C-alpha cells in the first residue's frame, strides 16, 4: 500500500535502491502529500543543490519500467530463501514469514514481502564471517535493491567497531547475516547459500 495512502505527509525514496535497480546511481526523491508543503520546501532544495544530475535522473528513469517485474522476483526469491533457511539456521528475520513480530502489519502494507532478509547463524561472529567469505553467486556489499544478491555480516563489516554489548543493544546478533536478495534463479541462489552453510 502506498505510504501516502497510509497517512504519510512526506515519503523519502532512495532512488539508489530498487527504483533504479542496477546499483549504478546515487540519488533520492521526496514525495509530498500536500502541495503547499512541497512548495515551501522546494526553494531550499534549489538553494542546497539537492537535485539529481541529468545522467543519474536518466539511470533512475531507465529502471522504473522494470520495477514491478524485478520486485516480483526479489520478493519471491526472498520468501523462498526464508523458508529454505529456517530449518538450517538459528533464526530467520523476514516480515512476511509467520512468526515475525511485524507479520500482521507487513501483510497489510507490503505487497510481496520485500527483497531483504536476515538470518542468524550458530557459531556467532566467526560463522557469519565464514558464510560471507564462502558465497560465490552472492556478492559481499552493503547496499540493497539491485538485480544482484548482496550479503553482509554486520558484526564484521558495517558494525565491526561495536563490542558484544553494543551489538546486542542495536539488535545485531554476532552471527547475523543480512541479504538483499536479487533476481537470479532461486535454485542457483539456494545452491550458493547451501554450499556456504555447509
């Protein structure tokens, strides 16, 4: 369901992610429910230079026509991997999976469940690090929303400066792996994940 229909006043989109969809642009967009508010904000964006360069705008527009097709694949692949992972790992975090704390809300507001999931490996930090080093099809990267599958292990990458207590306070288990699921064949993705888990 579109956020404006849920009562949002302003929706901020990272066009870097799913809208462009090819991991080759940096940008963002703000959509306003109220035209008067948009007109008040617009002069500041012009003064600060908060606008896309022509090529970044073109790259984003190039990706939008395939967005529905790509999202169907992202979501379907992520849902399939979440189910396949469940018996093999300590925990799976995917909002469209029964048992997730936001399952009810996700079913109402997300069409398809999303392409991002995370899972926790037994063995903590070393297991997470080993997993991201063993994947072959998935790429080690911190972004999301591109056509390719990306993985990261926050405890040894983006949040490596945090000790165990700080990781726990942030809700990050030592063996947590974050995966932005791409549009590759789901059987190929699972084969890659399965060999990395072995």
